């Protein structure tokens, strides 16, 4: 049963004054900054050149490495499929259309803390890769030089 609704009386105001100011519940509103801040970009050890062979050789590379926790942490989307769907719908693209790299980079810069699609992929790969996998790619680069 809900309490009866009524207007506040003088007694109610006196009771409220007895509660210290710091103990009162006051909802916090941030009117100055309505846009959520982008999370800080992670520090990556690899460059795109380290994972380019993996990306070029696998058409589903984005889905394989962009885990849901990474995408939701660094963007407002739940997963890479939703992220790409929004990008494609904004640009009038179908699922089989090639992605215009300049527009994709602009979308990445707008929606995430990363500047380019390649930087996004590198960070996503490092997020899901083990230390041994990262070391192997770094060693591969060292040995080929």
C-alpha cells in the first residue's frame, strides 16, 4: 500500500532541516557537459604493420578480434556488428559494399578515442591477444628486419 500523497507542512520542513546538508539525498546533474567523455585510448605495443597480414588474409577479421567488451568500452555500441551497421546506415551502404576508408576513419574519430580504423583494429587485437601472441608478432618483425 502506497503512502497517502499530501503537500509538505511546516513540520516536514523542520524535520528536513534536522538532517545535515551532506546527508541529504540530492541527485547530481551535470548540465555543463551533456556528451559523455570518450575513454582514454589504450597504449598499444604493435603497429598496423604487425597485424596487416592477419587482416588482409581474413575477411571476418573485425568480427574475430573486436570483442564485445572492447567495443562497448571504447564506443557507445554493444558490439562490432552494431557499430558497423550504424556506420553503413549513415553512409547509405549495404553489407556487401566496400567501406570508404576516409569516411570510416572520420566515423571512428567521432565515435571512439582512436583516430583511424587501423589504430582501432590494432588496439582491438591487443585487447584480445595473449602476451605470447603479441611477443611473437614483435619477434617476427624483428627477425624480418
